[in-house]
């Protein structure tokens, strides 16, 4: 029988410091009413200077290991979805491996932008299903405040810092765990959402700094247009492909970039509000962290029961987009 990858633990970390819409009103020409009505965001968390995404990812993984009383040496693989690695290299996964003491694990970072966590979960599941590994940690961690220009009102209101993580383990039950995924990318969208500086094409220089190339650039209107249709399409597609209907889905856990995009996808799937997990009001867009952070909150609120179907979906830079269907197994 083919093994399935099931989620056996969930954790998250959000920094204590809150940056509210009122705070942003004092920094740029914006207002709470605009931000809430256009995005659904009320506040976001900001990680202190001197700490990187690895710190948050480590905290999220630590939460799982402590709750489940698992020795870090049992972990085989650490995958970190991030667009804000601590450094270009070593990878954030290597840093977390060392911080947590996972001395038997290997690991790597994966960049799928806001779809990164779905890419990473689908990837991690392969190492379980193939029989290669028994414990795979899949972390999404982003310190977006490190690449946000706090003089640009069109982007600085959107993003925040956080991390989330799950532990994947094998199960012999064919109908549980990660059941299906649909993943896409379309590189022609790169011009609308990117951070150009600091890579091999535009290495850091006085010029890249002067031109603000180390910050996020987004053509919000164009990205919105693609996101709202692609995320709705791919969410509905995975439900139909698996012969399910909207009312059989316990929770839809979408990437939290914009409440209007989430609502459009939920409507397309025929869901009501109680089925849609939303925490964008409290955290903003934390890129690869939004989905595991939301899952961890739902899990720790004890809203999940064995047998529940969960659909995850995301859209992000690349463009990248995708959805994933899982059935809760613990
Ligand atoms: N406060 C007040 N006014 C603002 C602000 C602000 N913070 N930001 C922009 N405006 C103004 C604009 O200047 C514009 O004014 P104008 O009409 O005089 O030119 C007006 O508000 C409308 O601007 P739009 O950009 O058209 O606003 P829109 O309704 O599209 O909302 C937003 C902008 C929230 C960014 C939206 O486009 C969006 O959510 N886009 C998709 C984001 C997304 O999904 N990204 C993918 C994931 S991110 C990742 O992968 C890293």
C-alpha cells in the first residue's frame, strides 16, 4: 500500500511587536479605513533587528517538538519556505537544523514566494510517501519587514513577520493526510512583483541601494487581477478533481494577502464564512508563513477533528499559485 504523509504536529511563532494601521498613519500617507476596506488588515507583527527568519522558524518548530515531546535528533529533513532567508547562504534550513539540534537532518530552503508553503508541503510529502524519511519538518518563515520600504504606502501596509511549521510523518491509511495538490508557475508575471537587488543579476551596490532594489516592488492592481482568478480557479479545481463539494470541506486555509481575494475564492467554492480561516486582520501578509500560522491557530483552538477535509490555496510572486487537499489524521 502506498504510504501517505500526515501532519502530526503544528506550531507557529509571531513576534510580540505590533505595528498597527494607526502607527502606519504616522509613517506614510495612509489611513486605517483605506487599509481595512482594501485589504482586511488591521495590524501586523514586526521582528526585532538582529534576528532573522530562522529565529521564527526555529520557534515554530520548537513548539511542535515540545508539545509532542519529540527529540530533535529524530528529524530527517527540514524544508524552509522563505523569500527572506537570513542570508543567501548558508540556508535558513541549515541554521534552524543547528539551532534546534537536529543532528541527523538535512535541509534546504525553497522559494515559491507566497505559494512557498504549498510547494514545500507537496515536496515534503514526497520524502514521506517514497519511504525515504519518517519525520519531515516543513517550515514557512518570512521576515517581510526586512524587505519592505516603509516610505512606500502601496506595499508597507501589506506585510508582516511570522513563521509556522508542521511535522509530516507516514501513515498506512490511504484516505488520510496530504491527498492531492495542484501547483503552477508563470514566470511572465515576474515583472509585476519582485525584489531585484542582491542576487546574481543585480548584486548589491551603491546603485542598487540608491534605486531601492532591495525592497519589494508590486504592481498591486495587476497582481490582484491574476490572484483573484487564479486562486479561486485552483481552489475550486482541487475540490472538484477529488469529487468533493464545498460543504464537505471543514476549513479553507487560504494565503492571507487580501481579504477580497480570499472572499472571491471562498465564494467560488460555495463556502460560508465559518469554513474560511482568516487571520489577515491580525498579521497581514507574512508570505510563506500565512498558511501554517493559520493552521496552527485553528489546531490550537481545537477546531480540527480526525477526518476533516482541509483545502489550502495561495498565489504569489513568480507568478506562482497552487492548492493542496488534506484530510486531518490525528
Ligand atoms: N493608503 C491610502 N491610499 C493608498 C495606499 C495606502 N496604503 N496604497 C495605495 N493607495 C492609493 C493608490 O495610490 C491609488 O490612488 P490613485 O487612484 O489616486 O492612483 C488608490 O489607492 C488605489 O490603488 P490600487 O493599487 O488600485 O488599490 P487596490 O484596490 O488594487 O489595492 C492592493 C491595492 C491592496 C495592493 C491590492 O492591489 C492587492 O491586494 N493586490 C494583490 C496582492 C497580492 O495578492 N500579492 C500576492 C502575494 S504577495 C507575494 O507573493 C510576496
